[in-house]
C-alpha cells in the first residue's frame, strides 16, 4: 500500500525535515536535482543532450537550475531560462542562480530568450503549491514547451514534481499545463498526478526518494487520506485452507439477468468462481436457463417466470447464500423492482449492488437507506450522478466528494467506477485510488466482471472495504494483462476473466 500526499501534507513533511531533522533545503534540492538527472540519463546520452531548463522563481525553479548544472557537468549543452519576476525569487533559487553563473552556465530571462533546437526540456516553472489559473508569461512559457513537444519529433519533456499548471491535489487543469513525457516527483505520489487531467499530462510518473522525513505521518501529525495498491498487495488475497471444501470458500448468490441479457449474469458468476469462491447460484429469468447452463455449467441455477413465483424462490436462495450480488443485466422492469425491494429489505449478508439495481435504487432511495445488508455499491459516473441527484459534469469535478456523500448518507461502501476508480466508505477515513487498468476495459460487461470479483472475495470472508479495494485493483491488473495479449481495441470482458489466473494464484 502506498500513501499519496496532498500539497499541504507534503509541505509539512518537507518543513519537518528541514527544521526538525536539520537537513538543509539546499541539500534536499540537490538530491531532487540528481534524481531528475538520473531519469533523463536513462533516456539520453549526456553528450547528445541539448537541454533547456524552463524555471520559475520559487524552489521548483531552484531544482531546475540545479538540474541544468548537473547535466552540464555530465557533458550536456544547457540553457537556463527564467520566467517571472526576479525580485520574487526564493532564497534557494537565488543561491542556485549564483552557483550556476559561477560555473558559466547561460541564464536568460524568458522575454530575452532566443529559441533554438532542443531535445530535452525540463519543466521547473511551478511546484505542487500552484492553486490559481496560469496566466501571463507563465502561460506563454507553457505553450512554448507544448508547441516544441508537438512540432519536433524526439523532444522529451520532463516535469519536476508535477507538470506546471496541474493542481497537485485534484489533477484539475489550471488554465493550461505542460504535457510531460515523464514526471519525477519526490518521496510520495501526489493525487493530482493520477486524477482528472493530471493523469493525462503527467506521462510516466516516477517517485524518487530524496530523504524527506515520514515522521509527521508516523507521529500522526498529518494523516494521508488517499492511498493506492501496488503489485505487493496481491498478497492480501484470502488464504486457501488446504483442508477446505466448497463451503469453506463461500456461496455467492447472483440475482442478475433478464430476457436477452444473460451475459451479465454469466460474467459475474464466472468472475466470482475465478476469484476463489466455493459455489455460485445464479438467480435469473427462465429465458436465460439454456444460456447460463451452457456458458457456466459449474453454477447452480434457479429461474423464475414472473413476479408471482419469484419472491418465494428468492427467499430460499437468499437464506442459503453467504454473499449476494444484485443488479447486473436485471432490467428496470416492475419485476426487477420487486426483486431489488425484497433483497434490500431481507438480505442480511454482504451484498454487491451494481448496474440496474443502482438505477432502481436511485428511484427508490428509501430502499437503500433502510437496507439490512452491509453493502458495496459500484456505480459508474452516470449512476453516481443518479444516486446523488447531481449532473454528471458536477460529479466528475467532485468525484471523491460525491462518492463520500453517498457512502455517508447510505452507510455503505462506494466503488465509484471511472478511468480512475475510487473506493470510499462511511467508516473509513481514507480513500482508495486505483492505479491499475487500461482503456481496453471500457467495454460491455467489464463492470459485471468487477462485481463478480468483489463477490468472490467477500465469499472468502474478506472485510467489505478491503474486498472492494482489492477487487478493483485485481480487475484492473487482469484488464492490463488482457490488453497486453489482445490489444486495447480487440479485448473483451471475457478476456479480463480469462486473465484473472495470471494475477491471482
């Protein structure tokens, strides 16, 4: 698990390192510069580098000047360009300018800068503290960087800590921003590098340890509220008892599918099995009998014809289940509404609520509010908007905040699906931000697969919040594996299921 720090939290760690530990800020600046140079030299031979350092007047600019100095020492050609008012330079920036001048490195102001051909551009205009729209000379400098990147093949842009023009906390585009190929950030990832427009502008994100103290976190002086998983977190999978049987690993009831919508039930059922549950029962309409039996013969099947015979059967199925899945392909019919209402009123075991069940509950929020089941709700952006009563555009601007509102009001876990899925809960003081996944997963049935994965983890007694977080992470990794094999254009939801065995063993 990796914690992400927002700008104020990162500054607190930085300040503690300087004032309490006693490591001078210029030492940290030198370490930061060295770490950026290491990344540049992974991609370019030093003697073939012609670099321009676009520096602001704060400490980010000081990092940039130090980067230019070290590159020159390695044999690169370097031009340093400063944008902004020199009277507003930080003390560290002034010191770096003096050092660079003594070493004979050319420093020019942006207004006097005569452009030439470069193959490396370093963005050191703004650090993580920027919170206002970019204007004036800084806007011009950013536009120049982006134009060079587009117009000349082979130009590589490196952002120092964060692409200038991106909000470090939200990923919001502050007017305009540098389009980096690689962003080298220090000590901790910043949420804005992975969210909203930030993930599109940051390029490859590299986190470098430069010795900033984590003591404020260990002492609980600051409490990071966003975290993500990495490959090491696969070990969170439930243990498999060698003497276990199918009852040991839990029974999942999947209430899903409607006429001409059998696939959702099949995908959820197969995903639950592939994630390790012991038994799956599919509860669906009679019209889906043959398809479900042919596609997933391992599943127990219960079918119904109409409302009159469905609720009594559903009662028996719920009583036997350890986990309930409600909603994939269920439709918005009156019959589906009855199934959702009954399940919310009677199920006591963990429930994963998805797709059509979410849309039904958006029309009948009192059912979700009065539920007896501890549940995980998995809406995409439109479904989250319906649940919250907001416009999609508003939800996208406040992705985390909206999900937290829903989780708080309905006392549930919310896995809000998007290019960057987040997971929040009423009882949780942190937000999980998922970094796995790929564009190929934007395909029909992908959400049904996620629902089944989460249910499979719940069936093996994993706590709700952890099951939602790990399920989202595994889903994304399996999607990446599928895209690697089939390509982003050609992969399907079934390919995600087919790669689960490559992720969990």
